C-alpha cells in the first residue's frame, strides 16, 4: 500500500486553514498523514483548527518556538513526512475532492524521482472564480497545455528551464525525490522552484491540465502568482525584477542546483543547467548604461538564450529600456 503524506506550512492561518484541512480530509482518496508545521507567533492558528486536531489523529501538529520563515517551514514539514508520496499544501487554498487521487495515479513508483502537478483556479477570498488559472497566468499557451502529455523528459526540462510551471501549492512528489531535494538551499523564496527544477532535471514531472485546487487570493498571500496580470502589471513586474536583482538570485539558484545534482544527473543535463545559469549571470551584470551592457545584450541575443530561457524580444526590450 502506498502511504500518502501532506506537508502543510502555516503562518497566521486562522481564517482559512480549517477549510483547507477539511477539504484535504474529505478527499476521495484521503491522506494517511498530514504534517502541519505552524510558524505563527501566537496560538491563534492552533485554536482555529483545534477541533480538527482532536478528531483526526492523522494530523501531526508542530508549533515552531522560533519562526523559521516560509522555506524552512515547508522544509521541516516535508522532512517530517513518512509517506511514499508527499503532497504540498498552502494554508488558504481548497482542494477539489479528486485532487489527491488524480495526482497519486500519476506517481506509480515511489522509488523513482518523479513528481506530478495540476493546474489551479484563482478565486477571491469567498472562492468565487477570477476567470484565470495559475497555468495561464504564468504565461503558458494552450498548445503547451495540450502538448505536454506527449513531451519527452528532455522537452519537459526545457520548459522548466524556461519558466517553472509547477507551483508549490499544486505539487506532489515521491519519497525518492524528497531524498534529493532536502535540505533546501540557503536562498530565500526558492522552495517551489527548487523542487520543480530538481525533479525536472533528475527525474520527470507529470502534468494534469485540470484545475484541481482553488487558489484563494485574499490580499495576504505570500505569492501573488494567482492574481490576473494586466499589461501594466507586467511592465511593473519587469521594472521590479530588474531593481531587486532577480537575475542574480536565479543565477545563485542554478549554481546550487549544479552543486546538488553533480553525480546525480548526466553531464548533458548539467551543461544545460550551466547554460541557464550563465544567462542569468549575464542579465545580472547588465547594470548601468554603456557599451558593456549593450554587448551583453547582443551576446545573449546571438546565442539564443533570450529565447531558450526567457520571453525573447520582450526581455531584450526590458534589458535595453528598463534597466538602470
């Protein structure tokens, strides 16, 4: 029998956590354990879910005496799971009844490095649909949605190197993957990209195009990836991305991936990770103005990395006009 574990990280989750736990417990194929790691500074979260904790011994509640932060909180929850399959859960979402069964069916061998993820439907705080899914909001086309099932692992890795489509709140992975991805690197905000890229490089991801999670947006979400993006939003995000050096952050993420996966994946995969890192390093170096930045842009354009790993001409324009 395959044992299914849920790793749920909470922080000030009193308003929505009980509804999320209830949706997990009511799955058509329910979990065998739920590890709930609470990073809250007070007891309000525990009090909100106390009736469920007393009624369901499969919920293991851990209260952190010192807040760990989002990445370390998820790392702790994952590390304490004992299942063959691990499902990640955010505190404010709602799972549709067949979600766990659908993801389980895509992961038949717990000893293989593999993962599965579904799409999610963005909603407001009352769970009314906002008319956009997480997959579409991340900029992936309908062609990619329908073609993904027939792609090879190499093609799927190329997609993840371009832009990680799997969000933490929609992921499940095997115990074999857990051994490779833990511990998380000391890089804030990396946990779902880290998991996504580790599995894509060392194993394989399966994708379910159905939206099986209600991705609740309520103004206090850690991630804003569920909110619709207008053209103005995208322009603002492009400016902010350059201002906060997200390219340097990404380069460091890939450096750590290369370090973790050396000896675990074939040399061609490591070369692809290195090539992706070099693209981010080049963009991180495009500071200020002058001929050096222009040369870096031309080089990335000529070697095709703007198109392999980014949004092509949109990123070229971003680096030409929005960088300071």
